[in-house]
């Protein structure tokens, strides 16, 4: 049976990068020796690159062929060539420019201004071409320099770079939004005429909101970006991308033909001037064709997008094209081809951020948070007190050891180990249900202000049928694989536990409705891409149904685990009834605090109309009381093929 359609991420259309946060231009006292005519050409190159990348590439190539080129001119020209090459799908040439910029950083006596400019452009080019480790290293250097010298431009670039990694490599738009808001706050304090990087910053903000399905906010951000673009020359690429995103909002609102017409209108221009934009537009047209039950047309469009993405070396665009082609293959009944596409996509996922990169990103985020937000001073003071208490504890332990306390310590270790074993699920290594309940209480005790925790209940679709068909050993393998993927897909401070059977729980403290719903969608997408080899020649691609609710259910209310679990179970029930591989969320609002929970959970649609709750879901679904849909086909746990994709 064909798998249900799911939203494609289209992440690669984000230029994210701050395309020369310092646009090339006269550099004051540091560039007095540079030929003014050459610097004018550099400025023209950067001003042109987003409107006419081929023209910009020609300007940069001519400049770099000039004998005895001053280093400040070479930095500007090389950066322009790298960005133009990347926009034109010439990934190798773009990476060569990044390498050349890094070599120029070693020029003796290079002024600090030019060093910062080269750092910014090299880091941006590396990230846009998927070189995360090297880009992170340069981002660290850039942020340290920006903080030390009070360079707001470098700080904005570093924050945007963090957002790029969170949004793209980690598929976490909510996390990306946090850093984009910090960059926007810094940018708003700059008193200067609008520059191209301002267009991109507001564009990136709008794109992130679009990914989070916050369409009204995305429209406002795109309008702001478009307004700034009208005051900055050569912004044709950005303007066409904004039109494409507005068409996608039409698509999301169900206006398929209007969206399709808008995509077709921008496609010819993108085919000549913006290969990455062309790829995403083709992907979106393929998605519409799938939704209109035209899988052959969708496959043709997806194959065009994949060929362009591979030629241009756009890894995320390649990943998204493979997703679409896998779905079209399933719709056409070609499961062998679908499996091949899924394996290729999985290989790209496995090449993403590794442990060292994640550690480096964590350090970079910590530096940004401490240095760019004065409120973090309180956290530093708390950390100092924690260190004092830890040192006191170590001193006490030393006294015990010196005084013959070894036996006491061994008994304590044994007791801790026994307690730990009582909180861990033996199969998956995750916290068990009892520990999950304790963690939920702990999250509430650590909450700040009116913030609430999010509770996600996630169930593997068709698990009973899997055990019946493949045996319990295969089921155990699948449970462990799903547990590991949920941990990888969650944030560092989220708690993932096994609730029982094929059900897991994820707890995120101090969060919002948007972040909770985005997390549910994100985890469902990750599990859909998981492939588990349970036997030679047998591969399972599972899916999850998920329910989401806050704890406590209403702002300012007393936390009650029983009520929260009833609400999240009700949301899971709605998700399960609507099909496989999706989520449903229920979020209590202030006006619902005085309403009894039974009335709300019995008929959430009525509660929504009264303003007592907000609801959401991965697809259109009914929240009507169960007895009103009793005539609908029941969800049969033994109908495995309807809930689990089995690829031979």
C-alpha cells in the first residue's frame, strides 16, 4: 500500500549565509593602497551576485586574472566568485574559493578588517557546500574575534551560521529560529542604510517560520525582506525565491492550482539564473503532482530535480529529491526502486554531523549565549556555586577514603547501581516508565515563569503485526533502532524514555506550543527515514504516530500527571485514527482553565471553537468524539502492511 504523503523540507533554498556580511567596498585606512577602480569592481561584483550570478562570476574571474592583485581586492573577488559559483551549482569551484580565502588568511600583515571579511566568506561558503566541520572551526574564530572587537557584523554572521547548522544539518527549525531572532535583534540596533545581508537575514527568518508552518508570520517576514530588497540593487534571485515561498504558502493552504501556476511562472527565470531555486521549485511541483494523483509526472519532475542537485553538489536538495522519488516509486508500485532511493537518502543522513561536530556546535552555542545575552550572568554565578559545592563534595569523599571509608563508598556505589537498574529499560537502555514519570515531575520543578513542558507519546505503527510476521527478535531490533533514532533526533536536554510495548515518551521542559508541535513532526519524519535490517534481505521502514500535550495542560494551572497523560493519549488516538506516520497535538489555553477536562477531551473541536485549546496535526484530521466515528473502519493492529512498510 502506498505510504501517506508527507511534507518535504525544501531546506536547501535558504541562502542562510550572510553573503559577505561585510559587502566588499573601500575598507578605510586599511585599503588606501588598493586600486580604487579594482575595489569598485569588487563592490559591483558583490552587489550583482544575487541578481545576476553569471555576470558576477565573469567580473570576479576577470579581477582574479589581473597581475599583482592587492590582497584586499583578491579577498573580495575570491569571495564573490565562490558565492556566484555556489548559486550556479558549481560546488567544486565554490569550495576552491573557500580554500583560497583560508590561504589568504595567512598573508603576513593582513589587516584585522580584511581577516574578518575573509573568515566570514570562507565559513559561509564551507557551510553552504556541506563542509560542516571546517565551517564550524571558522565560525568559532569569527565569533571570538567579533566579541573581542565588538564587531556586530561578525556576531550576526556567527549567529546565522549556528542557525544554518541547526536548521539544515540537525533539521531543527525551532532551534534555528532562536539564533535568527538574536541576529535580528543585533541587526536592528545598527544605524546604517539597508544592505543585501539585511534582505537575506529577514528572508531566512521567513523561511524558518514557513518550515514551522507559521504562515502568517512567514508572510510578514517575507514582506519585510521584499521591502528591503526594493531599496537594494540586484536582488532578483531573492525576489524570485520569495515568490516561490509565497506560492508554497498557497500550497499549504490547499490552493494547489494557484500555487502550481505561480511555481510555473518563476521556473523559466530560475532555470537560467538560479539552479538551486529551480531544484526546489521542481520538487514543489512534484509534490503537487503527487497530491493530484499524478505519480508519473511527479517522478519526471523529481528526476529532473535530483539530476540538477547531484550536478550542483547540493546535498540537502539531493536528499529531498530522493525522498520525493521514493514516494513516487511506492505510488507506482515499484518497491525495489523505492528501497534504493531510501538507502541513498540514508547514506546522506549518516554523513551528517558527528560527535566532534556536535561538541563544537555546543561550544559555539554556549559562547554565543554567554557573550551576547547579558541575562546569562546569573547562570555563570550559579555555575560558580555549583563548582564550589562539587569541590566540597570531593573534599568530603577524600576524607572518607583517608579515614577508612572505602567500604562505605563501595556500598554507596552498589546502591546507586541498583537504583539505576530499577530506572532503565533493559532492551533499549532508555529510562523506563517509572523514571519517565519522575523526569516529568522534575521538569515541572525546574520550569521558569509561565513556561510549560511538552509531553510526546509516540507509538510504532503496526508493531504487533510485525512481531506476528517476523518474530520477536525482529521486533527487538526495531525497538532498539527507533529508540536510538529518537535520542539522535531530540535535543540534548530532552528526555526520551520507553513508556511500554512499542510506545515511547519524549519530555521537553520550558518550551512553547510551536516548538512542541515542530518536535513531533521532526521525530515522525526521522523515523520514516529509518531502515532496519532484521534479517538477510529483509529491511523494515517503520513509521510513528504521535500525540502531544503540555504539562500542565493550562498556563498557570497546577501540574497533574494524570490529566496530562489523558490529554496526550487522546491526541495519540486522533493521530492513529487519521492514518500512519503523523502526529496530533492539543495545547491548553488560559480560557480553558476553569473547564472540566472531560468536556475538553470528549469534544476537542468544540473546545477549540470556544477558545479553550489550540490543536494541530501533521495532516487534516477529525477530533470528533470517538462514538461519532464508530462506523469508520477500526484500526486493526494485525493489519501490518497498512502501518509498516516492508521492503524486500
